[in-house]
C-alpha cells in the first residue's frame, strides 16, 4: 500500500503506517516529510514525483491521508494516476 497525502500530516502518516503494517501490509511512504519544495530544482521535483508514481505502480492500493478532508493538488494527481492503473483507493476519512 502506498500512502499519499500532504506531508504536513506526518503524525497521521506514522499512525496509519504502523496500523497497516501491523495488519500485515507492506507500506510505502513519501520520500520526505520535510517541506523541500523551495530547496530543490524542478528536475529533482520531477524525479521525486516519478519515484512516488513507481511506488504506486508497485502497490495494489493507495491509502489517502485526507485529514480534515484536505486533498492537495499533488495528492489529487496521485489519485488520478492510481485510477489510470486500476489501483484500489482508500481514504482515511470518507470523501464527500
């Protein structure tokens, strides 16, 4: 399962990762939980985005950390990518 969502929800990512792992799943997470957007160039950002897509490719499912219903633009793109790959999509909180 690949976790997707805003890195500002680091604490929730850790809780979900622990639960899913203890449930017997292999869990893949984002590369960083620090905001590095202003510290990297566009090529590096594209590389990291590509790596996250590879994680989605390796997974059977993505699990979206949408605390408070928040889904940012990058996460929306990851959801759409997962849909094109026919991946199961689960959410922390039900979506409206």
